[in-house]
């Protein structure tokens, strides 16, 4: 059980980090497009239905799958942000997710009994 929790923790942290890196890469050098997407709400960690459909059209299958997994992992932390700044909307939930999924789940995994070798 502890190894499954560790594996989930590592995968969740990797997806959150990859999702944030993809977001940051998209933001590099896109001033005017950024303002248009802000109005449409595409870049929020938990996009609206319209924003999700628009994002699916603009991205390929792999980036969209990563974004969907990232949306799911960040959804418990999205309500913690009250700022309108898109960077704050992305950094704060990602930081909380890394704390909970990384630090919290690894602590839990270390507290669980380990399987004894036979």
C-alpha cells in the first residue's frame, strides 16, 4: 500500500509540475493572445465548459490529456485563489497541490506499514 501511495504521489507531482511548465511555456512571448484568453477564461486551473472546449480545439491530444489530469489534480485548490492575475491563479493551486501530493502523501506513505519480505 505504501508503494502505491508513493507512486501516486510522484505521478501527481510530475503532472502538476509538467502542467505548470506547459502553462509557463505558452505564456512566454504571448502578450496580446494572453489578454484574449483571460477574457475567455481558458487559462484558469479549472476552466469553464466553453473554455475547456476551446482548449481542446487548440491543443493536441497529449497536451490536452496532461491539462485534463492537471485540472483534476488542481481542482481542490482552485477556490483558494481570489486574485484575477493568471499567474497567481496557476502558481497558488500548483504550490498547494505539490505540498499535499508531494509532502503530505509521502508522509502518509512513510507512516503506513511496509510489506515484509518473505
